[in-house]
């Protein structure tokens, strides 16, 4: 394959990133198990804490669990089988993603409002990967939003599909950037990697889910995901 210079640089970056991911994954395991052990220990004395502290412990345990699954998925990276796909209610995964991102939303006093349809059909997905997608999208919304604003998450059943919408009132995306944001390494943030949405894109493609990120007519963005009901 005859690659042009930018494509070679890009491929080189991806190779370095692959090695970095593998070594990071390996090294994260030990400190993560210490964090989990300590959180489990705190949870054992739950009578000592108020409700808010217990919620923080639970959210931290869920986040640690998420890292555990990410490590597993990274190690299984080369396998693209749908072996961890099962039937889940999307509302459960939305609730988990909201509890994981709650700390960051609280820091900016952002209210995350949920309008989840009860009894929505289950969809066949990888729980860990869709949790990863939702955490990435909600994190982007939080980062794009001003203090004291709102983020709305809807789930509903539409034309035989399950739809999820994440709507923020943040910065929005300029028309010339809208086609670039899903590219690897595209970021407008000082500390961003620009990998969040490209990871979301490949996970959602693997799920054969349709997705779209567009500006709202008023302010901010609307990320819509549409899953087939299998
Ligand atoms: N809800 C949003 N509102 C406005 N801009 C957004 C939103 N979501 C994504 N973007 C734009 O898309 C870019 C790419 O997002 P992506 O999640 O891939 O990377 P990032 O957020 O910059 O970095 P990282 O995910 O590593 O923190 C962002 O830098 C931002 O410019
Ligand atoms: Mg991001």
C-alpha cells in the first residue's frame, strides 16, 4: 500500500497508540484492584455514611467496574465477535452512564434530566460498549455546556426501533467542523484526545445502530442513536 505522508503519520500514530493502550491496560489493573478493594471495604460499613456519600461510593464502584470491562475489551480488541451481546433495556444503561458522569455534571451544576419510556423493548447490545458510548457523549455534552445549564436524555420506541437522544444547550458545532468531529484525533479541546467520538462511531457501527450529531435549532447539540430491535 502506497501511503501519502499524512496517512503514514496517521498510521504510525495509530500503531504507537495501540502499543500504548496495551501497556496502559496492563498497568492499570493493579491500582484499579486497590481502588475496588477499598471501595468494597467502605461499602461494608455503609451504616456509617449518609445517603449522598453512599451514592458516591456506588457511582465510583460502577466506574471502576466500567474500567474493568474496558480493560477486558481492550485485551480482546482483535476479536470483533458479538460474543458479549445480550438483550438489555437501554434505560438501565442510561441510568448507569448518568451516575458515572454525575460528579462532572455536579461540578458545573448541570442538571441531567431523564425522560425514559417504561417498558421499552430490549435491544441486543454489548452492555460495556454502549455504556462507553453514552459516557463519552454525555461527557462531551457536559464539557460543551455552561454552568447551571441542562442536559436532557430521552429514550423511546419509534417505528420498531429504540431511540436515545442526548440534548444539550452547549456550544454547538460549527458547520465546517460537523464532518470532522468523528475523525480520529479531531479535538477542539486543550486536553482532548479526539478519540471519544471515533470510538463511539466504531462501536455504534458494530451494533448496526444509526447515529447522528447535529445542532439544535435553538442552542447546543442533539446526539441521536437508533438501535434495531432484534
Ligand atoms: N456536545 C457537543 N457540543 C459541542 N461540541 C462537541 C460536542 N460533542 C463533541 N463535540 C466536538 O467534537 C470534538 C470531538 O469530540 P471527541 O469526544 O471525539 O473528542 P474530545 O472530547 O475533544 O476529546 P476526549 O473525548 O478525548 O476528551 C470535540 O473536541 C468538540 O469540538
Ligand atoms: Mg470527548
